[in-house]
């Protein structure tokens, strides 16, 4: 037996997780990697390498996620919302492909008369699972290029994504396919009915969003302290100070989720009809998992 296989399989699993492929459905792929599909996936890594090269360019132009500073006056400019929606619209096609694959795998909706529990059904699921890797790589490439074209950094994208979808539209923080995985001696398909697993998923996402937005609001607070913003209302400055304190005190809190200030809400309202349908619950984990190195 090849003694290097366990180490190779383990590093590949870590690579997948590190790339932000957190959807439980991709465990189909991981299961195959453990049993010998490593070479196939390595042939697809270039897709992620291309994405990283583009992300590096994006970071050089707009800075890292935690360096983004929202408009000190509070509202989100219409040009910035247009840029955000432009990036969202550019990914519609690839998002739909990923959503359809996740939906098929999580709900067992296989085409034709194939029984999902049969050998043919399992093979169909495995083929679909393998197809996720190049599609996720394509999603990152398309989105990063769209952000480059729109003149928007990843930090600003994450900021608007969080404020618009979670704080304003009230989308559930933890949504997605009804599959999950746990790592031990082997991988298992399990139901999201497990309340503890659901809570873990939401806990991880909330903590991540808390860290990201807290850094951004601190940047905003620091900018507001400058003399050029002396005329900005004291009410807004007090609201921002209070929200930062609340985020610091509760690592599960998402910025402005308790009460979105009117100055921000009013800037989003004209775009409601376009923001509502642009959200995808299936892709939340993939959307928010990219790390800048």
C-alpha cells in the first residue's frame, strides 16, 4: 500500500477547506479524494490558481478586506450599489449552475428513473460532486473579474453583501443545502436536522462576519474623527460608537442587525427590487469564504 496516501488525502482535504469550499455537498468530492481521485482534482487546481492571481491584483488595487472603510457619513452611494449589483449580475449564470447541482445533491433529485440509492444513482452524485470544483473555481474567477471591472474591492463587496442581505433584508444567516459532514475516520452524509450542527454552521459564519465588519466600522470611526468630518451629525457618530461597542461585546452579532440606521436604510431602499432577487442562500458559504493572503 502506498504509505503516502493518508498524508496526500489529508492535505487535499485541508486544501479544499482552505479554498473556502464549505458546502456540505462538496463532501462527495472529498470522499472520492480519500479513495484515489487526487490526480483528477490536481488537474483542476489551476482554476483556483488563476483566481488567486486575480485576487492578488484586486487586493493590490483596493486593499485587504479588513482595510475597507465605509463612507464616513454612513450611507452607501448609489454608484457603489450599482457596482455591487454589476458584480452580482456577472455571476448569475455560474451561480445558477452551482445552485442546481447543490439542489440536486441535497434533495436527491436525479434525472431520469435512476434510484438515488442505487449504484447508478451514487455514480451520478459523484459525477455531479466532481463537477462542483471547476464550477466553484469559475465562480471565483468570474466574480473577481467582475469586481475588477466594477472598480470594487472584496472588502466593500463583503460590506454591502452583509449590510444589504442580513442587516437590511433580514436574510437568515445560516442557510444552504441540507447536507453536512463531520471528519473522523471517514466522512458521512448526515441531515441538517441536527440542531447542534446547524448551530455550529451559524456560529462560524456569525463570528467571521463580526470580525470583518468590526474592522470596517473601526476604520469608519477613525475616519470620522478627522477634522474634515466635524460637521457630520453627532447622532450618527454616537450610533456608530454604540454599534462598535456592541460588536466588541458580542462576537455573534452582525453589524446593524438589531437596528439599521435610517441613513443606511434610505440609501438601500431605491435598490430593493434588484437586491432582493440577487441573493442566493445556497452560495452563502462559498460567497463569504475567500481569504486574502
